[in-house]
C-alpha cells in the first residue's frame, strides 16, 4: 500500500462519548480502545481502527436480528451464502489437506522469509529504469521467483514490462471467458537507517520465530505476491487446469506511486486484453477484524483520490528594518489559518461506499449502541437521523477521514535571512478526496478560499494556470496555486453485482473452513464494502474492469498486518497461510463461476 507522503501516526485512543447521543437509553461506559501504535494512512489501518473504536462503548449486546420499525436489519447489508467450489471441489479438498500439513506450512513460511531477504526498496523520485541503479535490487527477486516456482515458470507465460514488471498468464481452456486478474507489488518501503536498531529482528532477515515472519515487506506486499505465487505453484503441482484464464500482474514501485511498474503494466495489459476485459481484479488491501461480537471483512470497492495543492506567495523584498504590515510569510500564515478554519465538512452521503459500510456495521455489530444503529439505518430517510448518525460516527477521526475530503498542510517554506523581507513563501496542502467528490471540486474550493483572502493583501491570484484577478491590475504581490500531481477517486465497484458477491461468498467460506485463530468456531464473518484511504497499483487498471477489489484476507484478529511502513513489520504465519487458502478458493470459485 502506498500512502502519499510520510506516514501518519494513528493511535487507537479514540474515545467515544455515546452518552451525549439523544435517545441513548442505556448506560454506556466509554472505554479506551487499546491497540498497538500503527503507522500508515491505509485502509487496513483505518478499518482496524474503525472496528476497535466505534464499538468501544460498553453497551449490552442485543441479539440480532433487530427490527427498527419498518426496517429489518437482515435486509440491510444482506450476506452471501458461504461459497465453496463444486466442479473444483475435489481440487479444493486436496489443497486444504495439503495446506494443513506441516511440510507445506514450513515451505510456505520459508518462501515468504526468502522473499523478504531481498531488499527491493523504492525511493521517491527515482530516475527511469536503466538510469537509476537502485532499481537493480529487483533482478534478484525476479530470479528468485523463477527458481522458487518452477512449474509456474514452465506452464505460465511470463511477459516482462519495463524490465521488472511481471505479467504471468495462465491460459484457461475456454478463451471466451474473461480472465481473473490478481495483482500485487514486490517493492517495499525503505527502512530508515536510524530505525534499524529498533527492529526486534533485522529488517531484511525474513526471520521466522515459530509464530511470525519478520521483516520489511513480510506484510506489505510480499505476503500477497508470495501468497499468489505459492497458490499457483501448488495448483499446478496438483494438476489443476483452469477453464478461465488467470493473469498475475506484479508491480515493483507501488510504494512511490507505481509509475514505473504498474504505470507500464496497466497499458500493457490493456493492449493485450483490451478494455473491460477482466472478470474481476483483486489487489492488495484490507483484511478482517473483530469487534464486540462481530467480525467484518471490508474489500475496498473504491479508493479516495488525492491532490497536493501548492500555494506560492511572492512579494517585494527589502530590508526588514522598514517592513510592510504583512510579509509573504505572514500572508501565507493567514491563508493557512483561513483554510483550516474552513476545512471541508464531511458528509455521510447515501449510496457511497462509506455509507454502505456504516449500514453494514449498524446492521450486524451487536454492541453498537441502539440509538446509533437506529440513526445510521434511517440516515438516508431523515435529516435528523443523518445528523445523529454523523455525530456518532465522526467522533471517530478515522471514519470522518474516510467519509469526507481531508486536508493537511504538510510542507511550508519561506524566508532566507533574519534581516531580509521574505520574497517567497510556499506551502503544500495534501488532500485525500472523498469518493463522491473530484479533483476539480477540491482544488476549486481552495482557489475560492484563497481568492477571498488575497484581496485583503492586495495579491493577484493565479490558480492552476488561470488568472482569477484582472490581468495587469496593480497588485502588491502574487499568489499562485498549482496542483501538479492529481488522482481522481477510483470508480466504485458495484457491491450488488456477481463479482463482489463471489468475493464475499469466498471470504465467508475461507473464514469458516480455514481459520487459524482461536475465535469461537461458530463465529460468522460479515462482508461489507470498504474504501482504501491510500492508493494501490489498481489506479492504472481502471479500464480493465468495473470490478476492482482491494483485499488480501489478512487476519487482524491474530495480527495479520503489523508494522506496515514502520519498524518491526511482521505477519503471523497462520494469517499468511489463511491468505493462501483465500487465493486458492478465489481462483477455484472464479474458475467455475459465470461472471
Ligand atoms: C495594490 O498594490 C499596488 C502596487 O503596490 C498599488 O498600486 C495598488 O494601489 C494597491 N491596491 C490597493 C487596493 O491597495
Ligand atoms: Zn502495498
């Protein structure tokens, strides 16, 4: 997963005060959710946080189904039946049998460890492949795959794109069927040299301590790439012949935006297969987690967009002994205060992924306060209910961030000398754009806000190449807004279509049959639409399918995803093995499904 700039810290100390909610008729103790410090602005973490904070209020569990007047919660967020292979049932049983053996488990874990040992670090602003020698760390990884997965390399066609991008094609017997595309990335976030001492095991050790595999990439996303490769190799070993073609696409610079890897793989796939050619696409993403009696999986059906808006102010310089009332730094400061005082207001919007997610939570989480459930389930019908629902949900900063467009002033520059007036001052505002909004709406909003204030300082304003103030009119200085790199929110995959339903049924099947944790075996998993707040390589594959999901089945109940983008990244071996079962079941289910 790629978070746009340096990681943000999210601690789980969110405290909810549900007592203030109208209509809350039962005593509730706001408890503090304890969870490890997690770093990285990604959906997994967001969801993890959501699960561990929304439901924190101690509230007596109420047995489902609940009925809210005319609303029966069973009709909200209906759950798919467990879906196991039928035509491929024999193959599925054989894989499950194999996966339960110690020899398979050791081998899978060793494979992940070996992959972690190859430090495929991605840095910002790397020069093209061939010019920047730092890409060369990829070759040993590519060679390693060839050595470790002989059947895959014998029976699948491998196309290399921009040297290190990998497309494997496993031809199905029926070429009229749209392929399944599985994605991943094998690059990793660099390990900060000063943080090496803080690692329990060296970051590129791939050490297995009997429970966890340690090291950079063990979770993000070598568990995905190695999980998929191991699945394919195993299916080949067992003699599986797919009916539907399976395509694997592995990028090598996702952690810096994917421009050199997926940015070339996407067009290559498009050229080869054409638009709308894939039955469904599954890339790295969230997993599942427990909260107060309910377990939720949240495949990302969308991704927030992003844009960095740069604000530059230029004013005449001079000796600071005869200063104007405001320097460019003072003006910039006022602008930033103005932006922060007028931050975008998140709006829970019906029919958005975030809204669907809250419906599922309200329908299936037994310990969410009754008043909050009631409000959330009526939010699309009553303004009052919407207000209460938003008030409840937005007490959690993470939900608030998922629902709306966010802004954060992350960089500021200005001034060079203590006795010289600053001729320039600049700031960068990072926005993550709500799925229901757009780049244009976001940057236009900033332009309107700064324009209003610029008049006060007698600045001429240029926003994204357009003059907002009369050209040539006298002004004391200039204010310019630019937005060089933009990413629209991803198209939303329909959650009522066959591919999502197949994915949901598969998740429920894997949870039921191949669960490694110590939870009550009768526990059910609820699948709901999710959103990535960060971005994935799928941004380059929008044209290939309407059905793009970000999901890897990481088991967060037992610590499936830890230390992503920070020290001590590790993954529990049990979770990694569950991921392999997930990829296996997905491939077999998709193979026999009509999509
Ligand atoms: C803005 O600044 C210019 C240049 O210093 C000056 O000519 C003009 O009168 C100023 N306008 C206002 C409204 O102060
Ligand atoms: Zn990743």
